[in-house]
């Protein structure tokens, strides 16, 4: 039996990272800070360090209620008055493989 180091082969395709993400239907773009926050109307809101450095789209859907999107996925709602987050159901869904 071979160990993983013996089976490894580097990819022949270079990784160029994510393409530039634009949000034409959102009110504005915000870049997530290194500590996982976005700043809106002088309020700091924790999003996630996983998205650090990424551009998010935000759109006001009601008075003081904003929806936050990453690429084509809506992530959460932000209530700026209360500084609260309301998550949206997992956009990726659960994937259950059938038992064989």
C-alpha cells in the first residue's frame, strides 16, 4: 500500500483565485476586514473571518434591514438598529448520499 506522499502529483492547472465579483443589483460593495467585520454607517458588524478580504454585496430590503450576499448566495440579514444578524438557510443545502 502506498502512502499519500507517494501518490501525490501537483496539478498542471494554475490556480488564479476567484474572479472579480461584482454586485450590480446591490446598493453597495463592502470588503470584509481581516478580523471578519464589515462597517456600515459607522457600525461594526461581525460576519466571519472565513470571508476576510472578500467583497460582499449589501442591499437594503426594508428600513434599516440589509441583506448580505457573497457571489450569488444570500448569506444573512443585518438589522443596523439592533446590530443583529439573522442567518438565511444554508444556500448549499444538505447533501445526503443514498446508502448502498
